[in-house]
């Protein structure tokens, strides 16, 4: 499957906030209520379309436990985007954001796009963190923010795709050195505008219909 | 040596005449100099000398100099030369091998290198320090650091892996070495990465994340792919490390379209076919095949296997492999591994299996590749590993492939016997009757795989007739198998094969069991084998397999053969063998070493032909049926068939036992509730009594109160009269006011007491109300449970009726089920009784099993 660009993402945040579920929802369009604890890192991939260009997302799901922190750190440098996730029904996961952000900023390349995600928006009755708080935190630290639900799929597409758009814009502005693979970006063999006859595997993700372009 | 001496001289100054310093002394002085000299040049010279001495005086240099050398690594960063000396010296010290120079030194023990490694690892910062020098571009430093790390890794793999994992950029730094233009660095970095990734999934993932596959494929391509040198092999070994048992990386490899980069590498150039394969090419190709297998190994996640298999077909990798299979000049061991690989690429994937079935060999006349492969399998002259590979590939071809299974059996059926060309079925039948016992075994197992989970083909195979000799009438394949078992010159391995074939054939197929039982002497043979008293591990295996087959004949018996019904066969076991003996012999199968060997993985692995006894799929069948058979057979007793659920079909008895469980559970709940109600009633009574008491006390008090009030009024009247008689009533009339005050206090006491009691009554009333509400909800729940139970009983009755109906239908169809019908009725009535009695008694199972 040819693509114009390939972006590497990582998903970080406390354990249990729904990182693995977000990945599964994005790549497989399903929700698995009982999910294994992620040991180390798992991998998923999907094709999306931005600005008429095929973009391949490679996503590494990390384990949130303290014991795996140092392993997670090894992934920062090579990632172009990070989804930093907390759980809106558990305040402590929100409180830990600062630590996560420090870790990410310290070990990543300075251009890495970080998307802040308040997950489990379907559990509004058990909400402990107000949406405004998430917005304020994001504004303060220069992050993009979104509330999602891996269960209902609300905003999941948008979260991954908006991150990609942000990266894409940075590329257009020439901020990213796209020839340095360590930035988590790869240029595809076929760099021309999308070939309309491409088979559907990438398009079937439905990113085109998500209406965020 | 001269250089060394002069070097030493410059460092140490000329020795005192007539006094040669010992090695230890020299080392001591050098270390002292490294430690304390303020001149870099001095320290550098001392380091150089230490490096030179470290082979002969390893212990001295290591014991005295390690901390000095580490200090150099910390302090002298700016001088590449001294750093490289320090790294090299450390590398010598920790090397596991013995140096020639120290061969005659008795104090050097075998593991001195390991001990120094441990010493060095005491502080993990030391490793971080060395990792840091990977970033130094200077050739000497970078190369020395790589070599030191590789040696440390070889000694203490786990420790170093842990340290690398907690150093965030360590893997990135290592990966950067792969694009170093200096080949020595790149090649040694590869070796380092191979060591580092061994058995550590987290490091494997990070290495893959750091674009390892891109880098490795680039190197492989630049070096000429499979025609390249050992560096290609190293790249492939590292790739293999990253993929084996690592689902995340397998997924990444597939998603990253690396399978597509692998595919063209399997195309064999025409020159190679002519000029033959170099040993390096054989090694490279072997590794490439291993990489493919790591992606589709049956032990991987199903979803990864099937997505990789699909890609391998669509990108032409399967085709390239099949071309190799049918190509000429491919060395035998590569051919064997290619056959194994093709097997795993098609296993369970219909399209890939179909593809293989269309591949034709360029023979004259052209034959299907599968036929050509099977010809090798039954050919005694082919190497064992190749024959095993063919069987494995054939099994993979049959795996979940109804079409393939059917077409194999089809080639054996009478209608197709006219076809002149050689077919797979004919080859396998030929193999069964060959004089080569391995061919017997391989053919039996291959045939068996055409029947797995395929009831239709089990019945079809019954129709197969064989012409044994000219003039005599044809016999069925089934009968021929029974005959073969009884031939004394048919070897043990062959018999094991036939017994596995028969077990698979008859399992879950009543028609087949009936056919087998109708074959003359089949039962007699089995009984004779099971009751035999031969003491030999392999004889035990035969006896166990015969028990298993016997068990299958009981389990899947439709009770339509006179004298060979379930009971008859069970009676036979009880009388001729004994239940315990039967169970024990059955258990011998899974205790045999061949069982654990075969059950490990689908691939057939054997060092010698005699090791081949049991098959992976057979072990699965055995595991699934062993306990069922034991249960069935033990359900019969010496005194005739027992009236248990075992006489029901397994689904029906499952259902019945499920209902029994539910009823038992509800019984327990009901008993609990009853007890609770009783307790509440007692409590209620006590409260009632207390309430009555309180009410009585209250009315007494009210009476008293009224009385007192009357007294008070009287007293007040008297008091008023007295007051009007005197101007100063109180002092003037102390006698009347005394009792007045006392009465007043008494009244207020009684009033408050009264109020208190009223409150108490109120509280008691409330609590009584609560209690009675509680008890009514318990009663309600009880009613509810009762109703549930009735529903369940109704369901059960329905179920029973259905079973009866089915029995009826069976009967109408000519099956003999009378006795069981009666048994069922009795059984059912008993159960009804059980449940109704249990409502009133706690003994929930009054029925005694006789
Ligand atoms: N209701 C709800 N539950 C979720 C959502 N996302 C994840 N979960 C649940 O949260 C738990 C942890 O999810 P998981 O993806 O394993 O968290 P991780 O440790 O961050 O990978 C699981 O039980 C999920 O079913 C969501 O959006 N809504
Ligand atoms: Mg997880």
C-alpha cells in the first residue's frame, strides 16, 4: 500500500485510561470491554487521507505502569505524534499529566505534536474532570485537546486524524526535517497526489467521511 | 616485544640494574601512574602499557586497574586515544576466552572473565558510560566500545539488557551504528544487536521502532541479497530475533510492507541453478526461510498468521517458494526447509491451499506438485527430514481444507479408479502396504489428516475398495487396515500409524464404528491387545491405542449391532480386562514420551525414523476423548448397565446435569430463606411481647398519673383554703406545703417517665413495622424462587419429553432403544421426586445410586 507520508505515533498516559481501547477502536473499529494489560508496547496501523494524500499511521501503544516508564521513554525520540490520554472519571490520571508531559518533552524531538485526550466521555455521570479543565491544561501547555470515548467511538477518528493534520501542517511549514527519520516521519515512494484507483484498505477507515477536513 | 619493553621503559624509567620487577609490580606501578599522574601523556602511556599487559597479567590488571580504567572513561573523555586504550583493556579483562599468554598460569580460572564482568556491572553507570562512547565518531573509540559491549553482553546478557532498557537513547545510538559508512563498525554493531535482542521482547520492539527493518533490508539489498556475504546472514539473523514470538513486531513487519521486500529475494537466478549454491547462499536462504516461518508459525496469533499468509500469496512470495520447490539444483536441506515453509504459508488458508493444489511439477508427464511431493514421502531412499517435511506440508494442505480432503478421498473411490495417472490417494494406499514401515506410518498419518473434522469423508472412505491380489474379490480399506494390524510382519511403528488412522476415522462417526465392528475379528483383536501382558514401553503404547479405539467403539456406538452394543462391549472390558486396567492402559498413551514430543507443535521433528510414533492432531483427539471414554466405560458395572445419565446422549446428560445444578442451587437458597424467616418470626414474637409489656406498664402509669393528678387537685384545694386562712401561707403552713412540693416533683417525674415510655413504644412500633415488612419481602422472594423452580421443572419436563420424542423417532427409524426409554422415564420420575422432597427436607439428594 503506497502512501505519501508515514507518521509514527505513540499513545501514553496512566494505566487503565483506555489507550489500548483507543488504538483498537481506531484500527479495528471495535471496543473490547475486557482488555489485557499491555505489557511493554503493542502495535497497530491504519491509512488515512489528509488533503487528498494517503498517510499511513503507525501507532505504538505503551504500558502506563511505572515499571515500564523507562521503556516508554525509548519511543519518544522516534515519534512524530503522541496521544497523551487521561480518564475523565479518575482525577488522579489528570493530575499525573504534568509528569507525563515533562517526560515526553524531555525525551522527544521538540516538534513532536502532542494531543491531549480526555477519554471515557461516555461516562458523563461519573465525570471527575470537567471539560474546561482539560481545555485549560491544553491551552497552558500548547497542546491540542479533545474528549473521546473508545467505547462509543466518539471523536476517536478525529483525535488521530487531527494529530496527523497538525503534523502535516508542520511539514508544509517546513518545521519538520522530513529527511531525518528519527523525527517519526517517512516520505512514501509515491509522493504524488493520491492515486484515485488505490484499493480501499486505507480508505475504508472512513477518515474521508469524518468531516474534519 | 621489543616495542613493549621500550614502551615500558619510557613509562617506568629504566629498571634498577640486576632487579627485574615482577608482572604484578609492574601493573601496580602502571595503575598508580594512571591514577595519579597529572600529565595526560603519562596516563595515556600507562594505559597503553596496561592494555599490552592485560593478556598475560589479566588478573593483576583487572583486580588492581579496573577502577583506574573506569576513572579514565569518566575523566579523559576528550582524548580518544586513551579512551580507546581503556576500553580495549577492559574488553581483554572481561573476555570469556582464555588467552594463549595465560595458558600456563594456574591462577587464571575458567570464568575469570565473567567474574570481572560482574565486578564491572556492580555499578550500572559504567555501562552507561560505555554506551555514551558509541556516540563518539572516532573510529578507535566507537569500535572499542562496541567490542566491549558485545563481550559484556555475551557474559551477562540479562543484566546488560536491563541497563540498556533504562537508558532512553541507548537503542537509538546502537541503531545509528548500522548506517556508519565504516563497514567494520556496521558489521560489529550487527553482532552486538543480535546479542542484545536475544529473548528480550521489549528491546526487540524498540529496535524495530528505530527502523531496524528498513536499515536491515537496505544492507541486505546493498550486499546482494541472498548472494551476499555473511553480513546478509547477520542481518537476517537479527531480523529473525526481532520477529520470533513477538506479535507486536510481526504486526509491524506485515503493516510496514516488509513481506513485499522479502518476496523477490526468493527468486532464484538461472545462473544459480546452473552453477550451484555457495555455502553462504545456503545459509542466507536458510535464514530467509526462517524469517518467513517466524511470521506464519502455527504458534503465532491467528489473526497475524492469516493476514501474513494473505500478503504472502498476493505479493508473490508463495509463488516464489513453490518455484523453488519445483526448481532444479536446490540443495536438499534448503528444499526440506522450503517444504516446511510452504506448509506453514498455506496452513489453514483456503486460497493458499488451493494455490498449492494447482502447482504443477515440470516433470514428464506433468504431475501436480503434491503428487510429486508424496512420491518422495513414500520413497525409502529419500532423507528422513525431507520425508517428514512432506508429511507436514501435506498436513498443512489438509488442515481445515474440506475441498482438499474431499479431493484426496475422491481419488480413491471406485469411479476414479480408471484414471491412469498416479494420484495422491493411490500413493498413500501404496504407502500403507509398503514393506518400509516409515512409509506405512507416514501414509497412515497423511490419510488420517484427510478425515479430521470431516464426517463426510469418514463415510466416503468406507466405500474405498482395494484389489489385493488377482482373482480374489476386492476388500474394503477398513477391512484391510484391520487385517494389517493382525499381521505379525507389520511393524510396530506401522501399527501405531494404522491405529491412529482408525481412531480418527471412527471418532464421532457411528456409521464407521458400525462398519468396523462388523469387520470380522476386529473386536477380538482389540480385546486381545488390551489384555495382553507384554512389558515394553512400545507395547504399552499399542495396548493403550487399542484401548482408545475400543473406547471410541463404545462412545460412538449406535447400539444397532447385536452383541456389539455399548453394554456388550463394556461387559467385555469388565470381564476380560477390568475397568481399572482398561483406564490405566488408556492412560499409558499420554504417558509415552512420543506423546509429549508430538503434542508440542504441529511440525514433525525426529532425529531418527524410530522416534516417529504419535501425531500432533491425534494427540489433540486423544486429549479430547480420553476422559469422556473413561467416564462412559466406568458408567457400566459388573452387575449390568447402571442407570445413569451416561445412557443418555452426551448433550442430553449435560442438559440434565445443568438443570440439576440449578435446582440444587435454588434448593439451597430456599433453605436459607426458610431459616431466615424462622429467625425473623422468633424476633417478631419477642418484640410483640415486649410491646405488650410496655403497653401494660404504660396503662398502669397512666392510671397512677390520673390518681396523682386527683390527689394534686385535692391537695391544691386544701392549700387554697389554708392560704385564704393565713396571710403568709408558706411559713404559716409549712405542714401542707411540704407534701405539695414532694407531690409536684413526683408528678413531673412520672410525666417525663411517661413521655419516655411513649417514645419507646413508638420506636418499638416502628421496628415492628420494619420487621414485618422485611419478613414479607422474604416471603415474596421465596414465592418467586418457588415459581422459578416450577418453571425449570417444566422446562426439564419439556426437555425430557423431547428426548423421549427423539428416542421415539430413533425407534421408528429402527434403532433399538427400548430399555433406555424405560430408564429415562424412571430417571425422570426420580428426579421429580428429588426436587419435590428437597423442598421440605434439607437432604437434597435422597436418591441412592446403586
Ligand atoms: N466506558 C468506557 N470504558 C472505557 C473506555 N476506554 C476504555 N475503557 C475501559 O477502561 C479499561 C482500561 O482500558 P485499556 O484500554 O486497557 O487501558 P490502558 O491501560 O490505557 O491501555 C477497560 O476496562 C476498558 O474497557 C471508554 O471510552 N469508555
Ligand atoms: Mg493498554
